[in-house]
C-alpha cells in the first residue's frame, strides 16, 4: 500500500517495503497534487468478452443480435469488473488518498480515479494494468434545413410522413443537457409515445421541481460530473447538478436532430419560420458532460459514452471534442475517447462527431478516427443580409436581423463618444454601448446610436443584444455597431433584435461611415460636437435571402488533412467525412442558457458551428437506421458518404470560404479536405445501391498497420492483438468509402469491396477523374453485383510528377438502374 506518512514523521522501516520508503522521503505537497487519470485494465469489457473467466459466461453478442444488458451474464460480469477495479486500488493505496470516480466495464475495461502523480506512476507498474493516462478537457464545437436537404418532400413522405420519421430510434446526445419544457421536446401535440423496450437508460429527477426529465420523447436523462468535481472545476452555485441544460448548446443540437416538427420560431414578436428535427419522431437520450464555466472532462465523457451504449442508444451525437490531438499515445486513433467510440461502433452504435471550428486552416480537426463520422459545417442557401442608407446616398452592407427604421425613414446619427455624460469619459469607455447609464438620453433620443465593436464582443463580455437594450432604454430610433479594426478569425453572425439595428463588419465600409459622420458633425474648439447633420436609415433585415451558391464550406469549419500523431504527420484517412448545414441554424434554446449572450432568456437561437452540423447527420442516420435496422454503423456511414453531392444548387462545384491575403473572406474551389465526400443528400443516402462495410477486426487491422505503431499499445487500449488480420496491410487498405494515400511512392494498388444492398442486381460502369500529377485506374471497368453479394475493385495509383501538394479525384460507379456511387481519392506523389 501507499503509506500516509508525513516527511518528518518517524517511521519503522521494517515491513514497509520500498514503496513506503520512497514515499516517506517525498514531501507531502507532492502527494497533495492530484489529477484525474483514466486507467485501462487487462481483460475484455462486456461488449467483447467471449468467456474464459471461471464462473462468468460470455457476454459478447453476434453482430445480428442485440445484447441484453439486463441479463444475468452481463450484470454479473460487470460487477466482477467493478469489484476487480476496487480490489486493485484497495491493495495498492491507503483509503482516503484516492477517489475512484467511474468503473468502465461496457466498452472498455478500466476506471477513472483521482490520485497523485506518484500514485499514477506506481499504478502503471501494477499487474493487470495496461495503460494510465491523465485526463484532459473537451470543448463544445459550437429551421430551414429540412427543406434545404429535401427531407420534407423526398424523404419523410416515403417513410410514413414527418410524424413517423425516426420512429423508435434512440439518439444519444453527449452534451450540455436539455431543457425538457421546450416545445421541441413536448409530447402534448403528438401521437402518444410507446415504450422502447430495448432502451434501458434511466431518468434523473430534477432536484428543484422533483419531476422527471423524461416524457416519452425524452427517454433518458443523466449527468456526469465526477471528474469535474474531483478536479475542483464544478461550482454548484453556477452549474446544475442534473441533466438540466444551463448552457443552451445541448438543447439546440438535440432539437436539430430529433426536435418536433413544425414548432414556430418566435422572437421579438416576429416568426422566423417553423423548426423541425431531421428525425422528428426519434427518441432523445441525454448524457450531460458539458458545463457552463469549464466545458468538460474526457473521463466524464467516456463514462457517458459507456453508459449510453450500455443503455441501448442507436445513434450517438458528439458535438464535443478534445482541445488538441492526444500526446500520451503514439497515434491519435488510440486515445481513450476514440477507443471508447470504437467499442461503441462494435456494439452497433453509429457515431457522428463535429469536425471542429478551427477553420479555414489545415490540420485543425479534432475528430480523427475512421470509425467515427466526422462532420464539417456548410453554409446553406439562406442568408440574412441588411444595409444602411447614408444621408449622402451611399448604401453600406451589413448584418442585422431587425425591422427597418420607422416608416423606412432616415434619422439623425450620433456616436456614443459624442453622447457621453460628462464624468463618464474618464472612468469608462462607453463606445461598445453596453451601459446606458453612461450616455446622455436627451442627446440619443430619436437618433440612431453609433457604437464601436471592441474585443469585448469576442470575449463575450459585450453583446449585440445588450446594445439593442441600451438603445431602446435611451429612446433611440435604432443602432449601428461598426467594426473599425480587423479581428482575424472572428465569426460575425447576424443577431435578431427588436429595434432597428445593423452590424457593419467590413472595416473599409466602417471608414466610409465614420468619414461621413465626421464631415457632417460640427464641433467647437475643444472638439465637442455641437450639431449633428448625419442621417442614416436601416433597411428591413427580418426576411432571409435565398442563394443558389449553396452549400458552401463555412469559414470556421475545421479542415483536413487528418493527422495520425501529435507531431501532426498526415494520416492515410480522409477527414472530414461529410458536409452538413452548420451556419445560422435556428433551433431550441434553454432560456437560462449562458453559451451565447445574444440569446439570454430566449427560447430559440440561431447558432453556427460544426456542433450544429453533426446532429443533422445524427438525425439523418436515424432515418437510415429506421429503414435498415440491421445495418452496421459503417454501412450507414458509407450510404451517407457515397451519395453525397459535390456540386451546389447552381450546378457548380462546391466552394469553401477562405481568407484572402488581406484577411478578407473569399471563396475558393473546395476539396475533400474541406467537405470529405461532399454535402449530405438524405434521399440518395436512403437508397445507396452499394455500401462499403468494415468490421471491428478491420479497424484493429488498420490500427496495427500504422507505421511505427506500438502493437502492445493497440492491444492495451483496444483489447485486441495485432497479427490476427491479413499480412502486409497498409492504413489505406481499410474498406472505407474514400481512399487517402499521404505518401504515394511510385505505384500503389488499393482494393475496395462493395456490397449490393438494393433489392435487385445492378451493373455498374466505373469511371475515374484525377488531377494530372497522379494516374488513377480501376479494374474491372464494369461489374454486376447481385442483391446481398459483394464484389472487389482494384484501384491503381501512379505518381506522374512530384509537386509537394495533394492531388484530388474520385471513382464514380454508375448503375444501369438508378444508383450513383462516388468514392473520393486523395494522394500526394513522392519519388
């Protein structure tokens, strides 16, 4: 055991052993520095245990069978693992010097424990311990889209209508909780929800209202915060120790995937349309791991994922991700987060994860592994534009979801700096218009208030909503917020307000506005304004404008290539996988949510982020799961990817928002590193013709084929040994619906196996397209695939010239009936 011995305490060395001797020489301050660690153990978890421990029968189920998590075999083996974890810790450490937070037994065999670094080092050497890793934080990766995606006209009608779309499919949301009273989750105006017998999740009781968080639509609600509490990050005065969403993020993404259909989006007396989830009849299971002040911890997330799969979810949505690639494992694919998700996929759960919001820069993804569906964010065809009309006739474009100035007239313009009360200028800067008490109401009343955009808006201490409240309280006719300085990486979103208002984001246009204001303002010898002649009018910005140049890859959406390790070496895996709407998405909001100051107290919010893109895919995956309940997660992923679009509504190649050399946003032709296989096409995904399937063993073979990987690390983390798969495999041999070769030396041959999931035989003609630096050939040139049968194609890639950049292309398989299958190809040639 570790001994609780102070450094100056006399001890008898006899019988203490080396561990205690060493500990007695270490100052107590070292022992007091505790962190949360994730520990993996020898022995299979429930999902992969095939027997071998005396007295405990096998618990692993065949792929075509559902595991009964309530069976005697599962419950007794789970208890056996938990007791083994406790016995190990009890045998090593003195009680009170550590705290076991979770036992993981369903997806991985291990536990989370709060202990000192010395104890962690000692635990690493203990028999039966595979791996010990210090916990890390995670972050959030923060309507009109059903119509844009064709769900209302081409998908829901074929499945019995919106009121049956996603019926009895359970989507698990690992996020910031849920606001259960929201109409998007209500059961008052829907057909009654029956039980879902296979789902075994529990519903926590709200400690304030003493009511269950579940209602039939919401079938499970739990929260996970033991690691956050142990780390000292959880403040019970601010955070809710329940599944209640105190952030807004969780309610927003749950409603995107599975919110009720036809919910009016009302704000400030205006209806912006009707909101609906992708699968409005799907059930919602909530696993809260994100909190207001600090985000979350991986060990809490792993516990939530483990519980969700044990409970029986069909789909898992993760709009969260690590802050950076893992440093403790040799490859990004073997961190505890991705290892748990690998076991989830093995258990038959489809996983959608947000790509990250680090765009438009390369290698900014926070979702790495091929068993996960990584979702990039697209800009759909709806944009909120507005403009300002100056008294000199100039029109200045801006953002503003607001009504027009009264009677469409112009009003006098006054800058906040010219409206300061006498003593305010020495104490505060009122330019960002957050404090009405600093401004002279007599001067502002009846005028348009001109405010400046400061770093406070980026840090979250200032908001457009607060500007509107300031202007309204002062009796202003409206407001203008003007960006004077460039803030690279800043994402400007239009904000709904209840008085005329506009945000000018173009620095050059702001200069035009300020020049006009200054030239129209009379000042005395001290520079004080004495007369205001500048006038402006604000147009109506409440109605969106529809564009054909959609979708586009959003500026903030993280880009590939995928990386295989912390040194950011390129991986032979295409990421992201697919593009879905993620910009200016209207959805449910928690009125007590603090994630976005502009929507404080509101029931809906218009948010942007890959966080919003992932639940679109989760919801569409639920529709596929409903139609094909026996399909594997990799088959669902393949159906989504091979049917995706690479052209926009205007029949042009997809484009991606980028930064120009002058840091202005511009559009460039998009590549698979921007959008993966393309923009999701739900109608086609429900009838893909062919799929490329992959098994759990295929993923293990992939991990073992990564150059310089440590086979013992693969075994320690996944519980599966290298060497059982085909010899000579390379990472790009994994049977996924894309081909990525990061170092193409000379000629390489790659194989892919396609399976016909249609009801009839179909003959496919195979065509290729590739950048001229790489030759791309496929054989056979045509093939016929019978229903339920599989055929193999051989792909040959040849380096023609070395450019030091990636080349992009695709394999297109056109069926003689109705199906079209696309496989993106990415390669960089080397000598």
